[in-house]
C-alpha cells in the first residue's frame, strides 16, 4: 500500500515548511474539512439518483415541462452536476498539496457546496422556474470554484497546474451554450455538451498521466512487485493536445472527417501512453487496475469516435457514451475511491463493495455502448440500473468516510 494517499506527484509537493496535513485536527464539521468530502459525496449521490430520474423521463413517466429537449437536461446534469462535483472534489483536495496552502474549508466550502446544490434543485424543479433563473443559478458554480483555486495556483506560479484555470473557464463557456439554448437563445446546446465532455476528458488525460504511473509504481513496489513505468514528455503533451483538438473539432463540426481524424490520432497516442504504464501488472490491486481501466475507456472511446466517421455500423452515440459513461464514469469512480481513502487516513485497500461498484459501472458502460450498435432498446434501462447500483455501492462505503473525521487524527 502507498503510505500517503495524496493526489500529487512528488515534484508537486508543497515547497518549504510542513504540510498542513500534519497539524493537529482542526475543529468543525468533518464534511467541511476538505473539498473531497462534500463533493465526492455529492458526485456519488448525483450519479446514483439522476440516472433513474432520466430513465423515468425517457420512458415517459415524468414530464418536467422543460420547454427544451430533455436530452439537454440529462447531459447538463451529468456533465455539470456529476462531472463538476467530481472535478471540484479533486481540485480542492489536490491544489493545497500542489501549492502548500491551506485547503478551502468551513464556511467557504459550505457556500460552494450550497451553490452546487442550488443548481441541482433548480434543474430538479424543471419548468417550474423560468429558464433564465435556473441559468443564473447554474452558471455561478464553476467561476466561483475557479476563483477559490486561482489565488493559490497563481501564487505558486507553476505553469503545469495553471492549466486548470482556463479549462474551468472553457467549461463555463460550454455550459453557457447549453443554458442559452435552454433559454431559447440559439441552437448551440449540443455543441456545449460536446465541448464540456472533451474538457473533462482533457482533465482526465492530464491528471491520468500524473497519477496513474506514480500510483502504479508506488503501489506495486509496496506489494513487493516493483515495476518501472515509461513516460515521454513529448508524447504526453502531444496526446493531451490531440484530445483538446479533437474536442474542439467535434464541438464545432460533429461527425466531420477532421474531427474523426483527430479523435483517431488522440486514441492512438493515448493508447501508447497507457501501454507504458503497464496496467496488466496491476491485476489483483483494484485501486490500481480501476484507474487503468478508466483510462482505457478514453482510448476506446476516442478510437470508436474516429471510426464512427467512416463506418455507419458504429454510431457516434456509442462512442460518446464510451467516453462519458465509460471513461468519465469509471475514472471519476476510481479516483474518488482511492483519494478518499488516502486523504481520510485509511488503508489503501478496496472494499469488496468498491470492487463491485467498479464491475457494475463497467458493465453499464459496455451496455450503453452496445445499445446504439445493436439497436436493442432494453440495453438503456439495464445500463442505467447498473450505473446507479454501482454508485450506490460506492456511497455505502464512502458516505461514512466523507462524513467522519480522518482515521489518523490529522485535519482534512
């Protein structure tokens, strides 16, 4: 096991002084001590509950009176509800480690959490609120999150970490396109959803390259099976840039040849990256192979997306769900389950219920991709059910962890 479950590469450890993790436990409510606590909990609840709601809407059991396509509602809540909560939990926990600054906690963390929750309530009310009122509430979360992160990141001045600030700004822009269509201004909502999807994938491409090789080497060394992973800076930067390029092209011109070509290239380069991390040696260590599996979904989804532009037998919707339900879903689950253990002072060992969650979400993603290819309607409700059960399993293990103090008595 890795003795310290922090989310940073050694080169990004706090410079000078003692980490705030070594101070005596801070007073206050445990759930407001560190960003992963409320937001990893929120992401799990959102994932577990929103998909069943969407299935009922899809089956015609609920009419929210939206006044716009229900698919926009579904996409917004999964990307900007579930996705943004996971991003917030990760960055609010990682940035203090990267910069050596105190974490956002207490009243500020509560305010940010309530802001995220207010948007979920607004969207849950559907057509009962004017679209502009819903948009005004929803658009605030990412800029406020960026503001909380900007001060420590700018003061630290490390360029490799500053990248998350423009990514959050672009996420806000993508959300604005979705909200604008919901309010009846234009027809760019789908472009916004595609843009947001690829921005999350870009974050995964960046973060995955930092933590997966590191965690693999440390974890297998502790298990008595040392391994050396391969990392090439030019390959890393090129692969990430291609994910961003494919996202830009797909957001502007979905299904076009340039977008498909960039997606294929991104898939190939990220496959080479992944092969250098030697994931096949992590079998038997669920907290490690789950990360490799989540990144493998990025590779598979990008390759499928590229091929969808030349093969009618492979619908783009199958590829997009490989990237969303597969890559984003699995990577979020894998990172949350490992980070919450490490940052709560608990052993880095996956509970059986956590491993079951990995299996259920993986099976859900496979079925969600298979549905558009086979034309079998039953795959959607079954995939949705498996997804919700997977995150329900996650919550059974991790809700108590997020709500209780650290096991080792440290703050956070």
